[in-house]
C-alpha cells in the first residue's frame, strides 16, 4: 500500500533555496561504497548498524567548519527521514571514521551530533520497509563560513535554519539500500582519500 508513497528528493536539505548553496562544490565520498552504490549491510539495521566512513577534499578558503545531514527522501512519510546530523565539524577535518556518528560523549565523532528522526542522537541505521523498493540515503556535507549559532541538540529544521547565509560549498554522496529484491553491492569508492 505504501510502495508509491515517498517524501521526495525535492525536499532534501541541500535543495532548500534558503540555503543558497551556489556553485561551489565539495567532493564527498566513502571508501565503503560508490556514489549510487548499495550500502554494505553493516551500516544498516540488518547488520551492526554503524555509520559509514566518509572522506572529502579541501573546502573553499574561509571555511570555519562543516555540517553533515543524512536523509532518506524515499521514506513513506511527508518529509525525508533524517538518519544523522553532525555540525561544527572542525575546518581541518577531512574524514569521519566508520562508526563515528554516535551520541555526543559516546563515540569519536568530530563535531557535535544532533537528533535523527527518532529524536535520538547518532546514526539511525537504514531500515526500509520490505518490498518498498530501493531507498536513497543522501549524505549532504556543507562548508560553512562561520560556526552557526545553534542549540546543543538540533533537529533538522533547526540545523537548516542555522545554515542559511553561511554555506560556502556543498557536496553530496548517495548510497542505496532495499529489502526483498535483488540489489548488488557497488564497487568501493577508493579514488577519494583524505588529504594528509
């Protein structure tokens, strides 16, 4: 009954016109999966449920910090399901290690971790309904010109409002996951390595 119900890619944070993302882009990738490739099971509710590793290239001059939001626009709800929020990632950081997105004080995340759609801090492992088709998990990274004034435990709306007029560049990475259908694992994205 919910097979054709999806929030929609047009509602992703990175599409929000108030953010004025512009033409500057960040190259964002993962050594664990290719852009558009299937997320390995260990990052989902069918496995260990840890967050995947992420790496990115140098941002534009003037970057003060980064913010990350991960959303599922294929969820059968009105708005994309938020799987992670991390903000105030230091400007000199170029990676998040596997398993780094955990509740503040419990893990190794660089930056502060906000609330996912279950109102908890940390990584919400992908858990799409069986037979609902492939879901996109969209990792959106923003380079910011200043640390946004934001509460200690922001949700999606608070984060997006705080990003307005502060985005210097943005990048995205899409991983997919599904249940109840064939979905081969894509090759690892090995070309992008953190700067040393």
